[in-house]
C-alpha cells in the first residue's frame, strides 16, 4: 500500500464571524446571575493552501460583548498567517508562550477577553492539526507519547506544583491500562453525562418535571439544578428530582450569587436532600472564600465546585493548593486552548480531583466531549462525568451524541467546532434573519437585556 504523506498546510488567511443564538427566549442558560443570555460565538476559520483544509475554532460569550470577543480574535489572528502548521506544533509550548506575549499581554495577562480570543485561535489550530492527522482531537491527544504531550504545555507559573519532569513521570505511569481505557472509549462507555437542561432557573415546575422524566428515560443518573431562589423554591425543585429519581446524584449551582458567609449559612439547610456539590457559591476570583465554604460544608456532606470562570492554570493551581474543590470545572473556551487545558487536567490529576468540564453553553458539549475523553484515556485514567445540555446540537456539523447515559466518542477528524451555514443565515449578528426580525431588533437594541431590573425588551 502506498502511504500518502500528511500535508503541512500554510495558513493563508482567516475570517471572523459573530454568531448569537437567541437562547434567552427558551430560558436556556438562565440562572440567578444570568436571567437572559444569548449563547454567542466568536468564530474563526483559518484558510490554508491545502484544498479543503481549514482550521475552525470559536470562543464563547453570553450575547452582548460578543463584538468585543470578535475584535480580540481579529487582533490576534494575523500572528499565524503565513505560518506552516508544523512551525506552530513542533514546539507548541514555546509558540503558545510567545502567542500570549507581546503588546496585547497588557490588556490583561492570561485573563479576560484576550484569553477568550486566544482560545478561539488555538482551537482553530488544534482543529487543523487533528484534521491533518486524520483523527478526532481527543484521540490525537490520547495517542501522543508522554513526551509529545508534555511538549505542548507551557509550565511557567506552575512548576512549584508540577514540573515537566514530574508530568512526564506521571503520564508514563498512566500508560498502564491506557489500551483498555481507549477500548472503553471506542465503545462509547468512557464518559457518562450529567443533565443540566432540566434545571435552568427560568423553567416552570411542569417543565422541570417533564425534562426530568425525559432525562431519566435517556439514562441520566446525575442532575444539576440552579438554586438561589430561596429555601422554599429550592427545596421544592430539588425534592422533585429526589422523588422522580430517588438514587440520582444531585448537584446545585448558584452562579456566583452569594457572599461567603451566606453560602455557609444557606447550604446546610438543603443537606438532607443529599447533594454532591454547590457550584460557584461566590465570586470566581475568591480562592480562599471557596476554601472556607468547602471546609464549612464538608461536615454536611456537600462539596464545592467551580471553574467555568477560572481564567488560567494559575488560579486552578491555587484552588487545588487551597483544598477548595471537589470538582475541577474547567471550561473549554475560558482557558487558553488545549495547551492550557492539558496543564489543568494534569494538576487536577495530581491532586486527585476529578475534571468535570463546564459544558452548559451551546456547542460546549461538542468540545468538552473531546476533553473528557482524553482526560480519561491518557491523563487521570479515572472515569468522571460531563455536563450535557440538549439545545442547539442540530447546528453543529459533528454534534455531540449521547445514549445509554454516556457521550459517544467523536469519530470525525478535528475538534467538532464547525457550525452549519443554516445557523449563520439565521443567527449571525447583526445580519442573520432572526436578528433582522422585529423581535431580534428589540432584543439587540436593549442595552440592558439580561439585567433583570433594567431590561426593557420582552423575555419571549
Ligand atoms: Mg455553572
């Protein structure tokens, strides 16, 4: 058989697009802090000199401000135009460090909008790399040697906790059993899911109940509900889960609503319902506050989780060092690409804390599915769970699939980032047909949309 050499594409140009799904109309993503969010994507396509080969990536926002994210992507994207893919990936750790440097670092180093923008670009590069290798991204990572895997990570700022040499030894140890874990992944049994769609804050009791029954039928055994509406309401909604699925693992999420002492006072009053954790009990920046909450709730059997607004590996390192977490909820769009996600997965594995990626927004299950698969096969070696939401999968060219309580392992080459042209024709902002409609214009022109007390446009 004649082997065909893999292409080494040169990046020739790029397109950046602003896409906003009007998810607020269905209360999707609604929580105590975000009453009306439009799941939005800053989307980049890198063109190459290889016919038919593109690198596609995106990062996420909650609607307003997505134009700022797109501006960040446009600012950083030219750095890779004219480069051969191999010149980026051959020493990816150094390329990554250089990419996060320079004048733009002043905007807020490894935080904020520029971090999100860096993520979109890195996702496009990893997507392109996986396509060149002919593998789904999770498998590209899972089948790297320990040396190759360590070679894509910039360890700056975490060597006090994890050096490249320690990471290498750890990964070599995890080679044991890897073939069996890969086999399990290929049978679609590696990544169980938990369901968040049943628990959006804006759903009526009837909608929560109907969603729960459907989810139980689909094989879900883990559910997460938004809380923070007061004890009576919270107990009623959580009690519904206990009644319909008595053995379910129940998680709660309050999306940064509380002060530290209030969280410590409130959560024990729900302890008899049997809860795994409270997510984002307070400001995502309050590392010591999370540690205090966790210590206080431990005797009540309730843990603490956070991560969807944790900007970088340094914050995760400190959260782990402070003994503040029962689950590392890293976000596929918040950190700086697979490179930094790998650093956080390694830190979590070192501390023995499971990675439970934040996956509640449109398209996140598609991406996080890759992360959970490579974490299980190559890094932690332990089964965890991944958040599943059931909205908007139809707009993805390689949608996340789910059955028998588990995510399916992606099979198409790449990082599953591609969104269909049908989605862009409806929801590209502002020219898509929805945003040009009367309702879309009302929503788009309400500068307070999502700020409950000030919002002027109708919720539906
Ligand atoms: Mg959350």
